[in-house]
C-alpha cells in the first residue's frame, strides 16, 4: 500500500547524516547539495579546493554542514578509523558514505609514470577501502547504512591512456559487490554509480580536445556531456529507503553510453 507521504518517507533523507568525499567540486559538490536538499546533514572532505560554495548551499538548504580537510591519498586504515570516529563523535552517527573523491592521470601505458599509478591507486581505491571499512563497521553495528561508490564507465571498459584509473575503477566495482554481499544482511546497502562523461575537471582535457570531444559526443546517445547534477538524483536514490533492496548494483548514469 502506497502511503500519502510516500515520496517524503521513501526518497527523503530527513534526520540522516552523510559524508561525501571530494564534496568541494564537480560531482561530489552536486551530490552533497542534493543530499542536503533531500533533508540530510552533510559533511564533506575537501582537499585543494576549499568547498565554501558547497558548504554555503548545504547551509542554505537548512542543514548542518562540516568540512574536513584531508589528503585521502595519504590515508591509511588507522587514519580512516580516526576520521570516522572523530566525525561521528562531533557530528553524529553516519547513515550515508559517498566515496566520490578521485583523480585521473593520462599517459600512454608503456610510459605511464609509476608515481601516477600509485597516486591513482591510493586515492581512487585504497582510500575508498579504508573509509568504507571504517564507516561500514559502525553502520553494521547499528544495523543500518548506505555506502555509495562513484565508479566509472571504466569500471566496465578499458579506456585509453588511463591504465591505473581503469584498474582502480574496476576494483571499485568489485569492492562494491564484495561489501554488499557481506553487509546486505546487516542492513547496510553498498552500491555504485557509474557516471558517463560529465563536465567537470576530470574530463576537461577531453572536452577541450575538439577531435576527442566530437568522437565522444557522437558515441553518447543523449548527444551531450552530463552535468554533475545529472548524477545527484541517483545518489539521493541510493542513499534513501527507496533503494533498500538494492545491493551490489552498479548504476550507469551515462546518457545511454552503455546501451550503445
Ligand atoms: P573533480 O571535480 O576533479 O572532483 C574530484 C574531487 O576529488 C575533488 O573535489 C578533489 O579535490 C578530490 N580529490 C582529489 N584528490 C584528492 C585527495 N588526494 N584527497 C582528497 N580529495 C581529493 O572531478 P569529478 O568528475 O567530480 O570526479 C568525482 C568522481 O567522479 C571521481 O571519483 C571520478 O573518478 C568520478 N567520475 C567522473 C567522471 C566524469 O566524467 N567527470 C566519470 C566517471 C567517474 P581537489 O580538487 O580540491 O583536489
């Protein structure tokens, strides 16, 4: 039976608390603001960019905000545990973790610098594992929680000149399923979003290369690059009670790229 307040109760996040990594810019900023507008109090991690605009938008939505400056590339398991423990002590128990922060390094595979490989693995895979383990442990103990990974089309495909990024994003898809299997029965849903080509710093070089840009746009059925806001609704959905029977799913939000 669908209740009269179905939308509010099923898709709303009132009273929930979220942590969004990389919430200062791009997809992370759009997700953090959307979660706040859906009712959640939101903490973001920032890095080089200060995240003032995101924080102001969360406040304007009438929600609590916290900004934590953290270099996730140098995070280890103990550091993630302390980050989550301190945040929960000060802000309250986390209901939602969005593992969004990530970098991309482009260079031909044969010459791909070791430093680029390591930076991508540390940021796009290791930090996600540490934070998911630290937050997931608490969520499992409480019997409720949502973890949303930001995967990629390169969780399915090989990509060009981004071997570390592709390897890390494939691993994120695997980790999503592995954690979902263990934690679904404990009330913790772990899922991922695979964004298509979204207009952020991540794709700036591609979009500014006329030939690459033309090739990509021809291949996208929607005929345009996505906006960060195109990803936000899927994140609200995967953070909400509406998705409580979804576990280990990789949701493509890609203008039809994978359907082609
Ligand atoms: P973006 O604007 O560059 O966002 C990346 C975020 O991660 C930034 O806020 C950045 O902070 C943060 N970050 C990077 N290194 C960090 C570190 N060492 N410690 C802490 N934070 C760090 O690009 P985006 O497109 O929104 O990327 C967000 C996520 O979406 C990434 O995981 C990316 O792989 C994924 N994605 C993007 C696309 C796309 O087409 N744009 C497609 C598929 C997946 P600073 O800028 O302050 O360093």
